[in-house]
């Protein structure tokens, strides 16, 4: 693999790893506080899967980079501007409705992405995707089912998820945007074409929104920046909490 | 985690009913006791004395509540776990506890109570849960100490429950014990990493042991002279060993583990009796235990508030799920008709 291609793949893998890690962190904040016991278990389970994906992806990113950074070095010793996660996943939980909308918008992307990455010409990435896709298929069913229940539930639940959808929609653009740095990866058959991904994501989202009796928000201005390390204020607090111990005790092994 | 810590005298429900029993009832009770004595499992549809049923509902639901409340002190460190491997292990552990809560509520439901009813009792403060979860987890070492000591004590309590006379409870306990013993090893391994780490980490580990040691001993419940339910529960084979026997076993197993870690158990009177082969330990301060039972522990209020908040904040979600299910049924009926 050429140096340029390797660098592009490092950036791509880091983006996927960071996105899984940050979303896993957000979901883990629910542990013990969910609306019912089954959801405590389900949300924790999804968090567990996502942190598991993050570990595989960050480990691989570290290998591609070749500077000796392992999963923990990457997770715990980078500041906000070096994180590459999507802005969507760092948005706070707010309530169960927001959490479900955020999760579904992400899961619909993840299941389409990992499904395609299974055919990547990069064997390691294809292997990671093959493991992840089995789990994200369950995730998207879980979040999609809840979105339908809440959208088509009571007036209150409908209003809550409609509000969440409007609030979170502007963060969906960057998940499927065209990115110059990815072109070489697409050409090499390592990652899927973003246009194809966008079409598949849109179809999946629209079908569930329809069942949930929710209107698809208009595609207005989209918030972007996660790919370049330009984040909301929320990520700093999330990292401060997550990284506290390794930062406070830099010489310790845990 | 827990079970016998709630055997205090203030609890009600286990005493056999004082009213006169009819001849028929006496025959049923006799037959019931014969089956228990013969180590047969009692199943949900079998006849059982009211006191046996009440005792089981109380014990199993307290155990379930303890699992659920127990998710909070450990959940407190999920977002701050210092490595991704530790984070995954802790998430899985807390998830297991939620799962234990589910099996246990299901086991209790076989005795004719609903989960919502039991949760209502927890939230109103009527039902108890293990006092150990009213202690805080201020440092990462607390996660190790809980796994090592609290789960360790729970295993001592719970392994005998795998042979409990009530079938659904015994079967739930088999699975729970398997997972608890995994948690215990994980907790000990976490402590080992701290004990072998930097001076600051070792200090963290010792501090956690200092705070969790005595509360862990209290998890076995009052001493045998003080325990209200022991003899009847033994006869019913709900309980197999006395509180003091189990506590002694725990101390005997744990002291060498602490020595291996290079940590000091905070009990100046602790010593090995060469003749008996058992460790002798200092007197337990039951005042603290009783205060926590009364609701005066460091985290009693926070724990129940957190459970109530989760329940109240989730009300609209549960209502929506019910409303949606009703709409679906209606649509299906319309389609069929």
C-alpha cells in the first residue's frame, strides 16, 4: 500500500473508531438509568458492541499509522481536535427519545457501511466489518423498532422524537459526505462510494420514518467538521471524563 | 452480590402464621416438609406454606433489587474506566447484573407477584436491598474491591442457594453464581494490577480495602444469635449455612488473597488460630449497619432517587410502547376482520 493510501486509510479507520467509541460512551451513560430493565440491558449491550468495534478499529488505525500508538494511546491521549468522530454521536443523550433518534440515524449508516466494507479489498478492514455487521444489524433493528414505537405511540412520544429528529438531522450530512481524501480509497476498492452509501442510508431512514409516522426533515444547512476535528462543546467534557485516570496518572498501568 | 444481609429482626413475614391450622393443612405441611427433607425441589404449582412463599418473595425480590441498585455504584465508573479493555469488562459486568435482576424478578413472579409491584415496593422504600450498595465508589479501586470482596462475599452466600428447595430460585442461582465467580476473579485481577502498580495505585487499592472490608463482612447479616429467620429458613432449606459460618468461610478465603496482594486488612485483631485453622477477627460495628438499614448510609438517598428518576423519566416511554402495541393489535384485527 502506498504511503498516501495508508495515510488516508488511517484517517478513515480513525473516524470509524472514534465514532464507535464516542457513541458507545454516550450509550454507557444510560447504564442503570433506562426506562425499563430490558432497555438497561439492551443499551448496555449496544454500548459494549460499539466499544468493541472501537477497539478493533483503533488498534488497526495505530498499526496503519506505524508510530506505536495502541487502542488506549489513541483513545485516552488525544484532545478534541484530534478526534475524528461524527458530530452526531457526541450530541448529549437528553432523553430516551433523543438517544433513540441519534442511535437510529447512526445505525442506519453503520449497517449499510459495514455491509459494504465486508467486501473491502483491505483484508483487515473487511474482517472487522464482518464481525461488526452482525451486531449492527441487531442495533438498527433495536433503534428502528423503538423509533416506530415512539413515533407511533402517544402524542407526547411523537412530539419528543419529532423534536429530536429536527434537532439531530443537521448532523447527518457529514456521515455520507464526499471527501477528497477518500477518493483514492474508493478507487482502490477499500471503502464504498459515499454516494451509494448516502442513497442506501436515505432509503432505510425514510422507510422507518414512514412507519414511525414522522416527517423527514428538509435537507437544509448541515453541520460539519467532525472529520477535520472541529467539534461541538460537548466532546471536551466527554473526553475529560473518559480520559481522567490516564491523564491524572500518566505512568500507571491499569 | 448479596443475600443474607437483610436478615435483621425488623423484617417481617417469615414467621409461620400464628392462626390455628386445620387438619388438612397440617397434612399438607407435613407432606411439604417431607419433600423438602428429601431434597425434592418445590415448583411454582406445588402447595407450599404461606410463610415459605412470603419468605421467598421477600428474599428473591430483595436479591433482585440488590442487583438493580448494585448497577449504580459500579456504573459510576463505566465512563471513566482507564483502558478500553477495563471499560468493556465493566460494561459486561454491570449488564450481567441487570440480567440477574431479570431472572430473579422472573423467579419471584412464579410465586404470584408482578415485577411492577415489586419495583413499586423498592421505589416507595418498603422493600429493602443489600446495604452494601449504599456505600460510594469514589475511586477506580472501588471497582476492584467490589468485584473481589462484595462479589466474593456474595458467592459465599449464593452458592448454597443453588441447592435452595425452591426450584426456580435454585436454577436462577446456578447461572448467577457462574457469572459472579467470573466477576470476582476480574475484580481481584483489577486489584492485583493496582497493587503491583505505582505507589499511587497501591494507595488507591489499600484505601478501597479499608473502606470495603467491614461492610463486606456485614453482608452476611447479623450474628447467629441475632438473626431472626435462620432456624425456620434452614428447616425449609432456603438457607443451608448460618451467617457466622459463611462469614468465617469468607474471611478464611480472603485473608490470604489480601496477603498475596500485599495489602493490609484493616483489623488489628485479625490472626490465624493455628489450632482451628481459622482466622479470628475483631468485633463488627453493627451500629453502622443498623443506621444504613434505617436509611442513613452515605448513599441511601442517592440510590433510591436514581432508581425513581429512571422510572419516572421513563414513564412516557413505557406508555408509548403500550399505546403502540395497542394500535398494532387494532390494525391487525381490522386487517383480519
